[in-house]
């Protein structure tokens, strides 16, 4: 066999090995629901956006039942500034007055239909909905340390029927985090909170957060302290010992709550890495942080 032919064969064998490594995970999670919270830089960079959509579409085609819950904070801020207003944040939450709420809803719906378009272009049927549709997300006013921050909603109830019906009919739901209160007033919802609430309501097998960091660090200033696997008990200890702060604190609390409410495992991934979802779900080592139940394992197949 000449050298060029050997290279072709080696490349083919590498592909075969990748597929074989993925097989146990495909079998394990076939027909299981995975909720993907999509946000951060992966929504801004067009190439990353394309790769995330390819990942989710592939999950759908190999038997998963994915649901995308997306944010759009950076895009909202851009349009708020375009109208001459200044984005305001209180304890990391956007202060949302009536004009800002109007902009947020328009921008998030625009983002939503763009994602539907991208999924459809890959041959999978997607449907974009907001938390208003079918009473999916019911909310009440959220306060930040007792401060009124406007039309920001705290989820009080999830009606998953619209999602389970769409999944049953073989659609890929894409959810915009907007909800209504009991008086049918519109509220913006933190996308992490929406993804966590939806994952619990549909009894998702997995919840994956795409972020702008590699995962959970024991020391946020030392990249060598990345934790690849974390039990709920270990996560609570990290928080209690003061190792977790900033934006990771509410995210990790969401992860713990999701596990305790029945989600099997939660993944925190760096959405800036190409095909991070596939690398985390279908390879033995993964690339981010997996939060699991105290008696669970990560399903390594070595």
C-alpha cells in the first residue's frame, strides 16, 4: 500500500474510532430529552453559531430529543444603545423598564426565528415559541435584593405540554425566554433560569449550558483547576467554602437545583470551542464540567 493510500486508510480508521466511542452514549441517551441553554459568544460569532446548530441538529438526528432555550442579552444591549438608552444592570440582572421590555421582546423573537431558520436549513423541522405560548412560562415580578428592576420575571410555573407535544411530533422546539404573569403582563426572564425550569418540567436527561468559560474552576484565577466532574455534594461544598462567585454562583445553584429535581446530569461548557456539545456528550473525557448526582457516574466507557 502506498503512502497516500495509507493516509486515507488511517483517516478513515480515525473516523471509525470516533463513531465507536460515541456509540454507547448514543445508545444510552436515545429518545432522551436534552435541554441546551444557548447564549454568550456562541450567539454572536457566526461560525460558532453554525457549529452549535450543527451539533444540536446531529443530536436530533441520532435519536436525542433536544430543546434549545436561548438568550440574547448582548443583542438586546446593542439595540437598547441604538435607541439612545443606556443598558442598566442590578446585581447582574438587566433593569427592564417598559421601553426596554419592548426592545427585548422584539430582539429575542428575531433571534428565535433566526435559529429556526438555521435548523431548518439543515433538514430538521424546528418551531420557535416564547414562554407566552400555551402558557409555557408563568412568572411573577422578580426583585433583586429587594429592589424593583422592572419587567424581570421569576418563573412560578411551567406548562410543558406544548414542548412534549412538539417533541412527540418530531419537531425541535426553540424557546424564547419571555413569560407572562397572572394579569398577562409580559416579563423578560433570565435564560439560565428558563432553561433550568424547563429541564425540570420535561424531566430532561441532560441540561447543557453554553457559556464563555471552560467550566467550573476550584480557583477561578487558575485555569489548571478546571473540574471535569462534580457531584451535588461537592458543588455545595465549593459554594459554601467561598470558591464560587460572580456569574458562576447562580449558574451552579441552578445546576444543583436541576439535579435535585430529577435532571440526570448538567453540563457547563465553553461555547467558544467548536462543537463543544458533541465533544462533551460523545467522548469519554469530555471538555467541560459535568454536574452529577451524588451516587451517579459519568458513563465513561474505557
